[in-house]
């Protein structure tokens, strides 16, 4: 294991994961939160590689949740507009 004395911990993605959970996509956001919670503890225990992997996983699930939630919202808006415009025919 590498020493943590002169290194900074990787980005945890915790805030972003919480926001994705609240506003975009619950399952992917929760996966992001779980991985984000592991980053700091693994880093403090000296597991630099594990900390980096947890950060990468947190980023992956947070990003998937954000873009997935955004795509679903756009599709919902498009379908709503089509249905609304269809009422006038």
C-alpha cells in the first residue's frame, strides 16, 4: 500500500450523487452514494488504489444517473407535447 502522508484524497462525488438521487435517478444515485462513502475511509486506511476505484465507480454511477434522468425527462416532455398538440386535431 502507498503512503497517504503527502497525497490528497480523490474527489468523492458525494454531493453530486446526493443531487442525482434527489432530482434524477434514485437507483443510480444510491449506487453513487455508496461508492462515494467508501472513498474517504479507504484513503484514510491507506488503500489508495481502492480509494481511486471507489471514486471512479461513484463518478460512473453519478454520471449514468444524471444523463439517464435527463434523457427520461426530455422524452417525457416530448411525449407530453405530442399528446397536448394531438388534442387540437
